[in-house]
């Protein structure tokens, strides 16, 4: 897959840009509705995608070799689905040809996430919907 083909797998849901908490005892990942400071809450895209790691050094650069190890990726994530040889969801922009279909289907964080600058303690923002 070419780099542009790989990047096209992203559906623009914004779920991977939400903060996650890991239980130290069990290793279980808890999703929050708190967005990374770089996530545009309206578009669900990164405010500076090409330079995001300069702003957020621990931002994960997804590539095929890492996907299987990243158990926190949402179940609807196309990178995960491709790695698992599963079909893309009906609302994926590569299926519909429309970048807004992810939002129209309610599969994105649009309208459901908050900025980390307004959140306070992350453990007060644990949600179940992103997985």
C-alpha cells in the first residue's frame, strides 16, 4: 500500500485522538471523551497533522507494523479492520465517497468530545461509546 493509500484508510472519526486511561492492575484501556489539544472538534481532524509530533511528541504514527499491537484502536478503525481482514463499515468515506458520512452515521466524536483544556481530571470523563 502506498503512503497515500494508507492515509486514505483514516475515516476521520477522531476516536484515536481521545485520551485513554490504562488500569495499572488489569491493563484494561478506558476511553474518555477528552480530545487531544490538536483535534479540531468540528472537523474531527488534526489541526496540524503533518507537524503533530512536534506539538505532541507521544502522538502515535500509525503504520501497518504497529496496528496489531495497538489494542486501543476503536473496533471500527479501518487500520485495525484491514489488519484483521475485515470489511470497512458501510459509512466509511472510501465506501460512500463522502468525507461526512462518518459524521452523518454518528460514528465520529463530533459533538461528543470536549477539549482537554476544559476537561479537568480524565477519570471523570470515561465513556464506553468509542470502542
